[in-house]
């Protein structure tokens, strides 16, 4: 079980990481950086879930965090496959210009 002080610090770190990821998604235009920022946001949510799980002395948060990791891994596979397809077609990798998958 976590103490109140450590729990507060973990939540602050998680909020900082989530904010950093959200700013990266909003500001950057490179799709690889956007995917990395989304992963950072998902990992900050996982940190919060595990912290609450330890604070409340329950395993449900850790199980849910594992499910989020599985979904994030699938998202990375699909996203990188799309980016590889766009890169091989010779198009520029810019989020604003990737509205259609035409060649």
C-alpha cells in the first residue's frame, strides 16, 4: 500500500507526462512523433492506474493497465504499417497532408 505523499507525487508525474504527450500531439506534425506522444499519454494513464491499484490495495487497475498495453501495441503495429505504406509511396510524412491514402 502506498503512502499519501508518494501517491501524490506519482499522480503529479503522471499528469506531467500526459500533458507533455498532449502538447506533442497538438504541436508536432510528424506522424512518428505523434504516435510516440500518444504512447506517452497511454503510459501515463497506465502509471495512474497502477498507482491507484497499489493505493487501494486491489489488482483491477493493474489488470486494466495490462489491457491498455495490449491495445497500445496493436495501435503501434497498425500505425507503423500505415506510415511505412505512405513512406514507400514517396509522399511527405505530414499529418495535415495525410487525409487520404491515395497514391
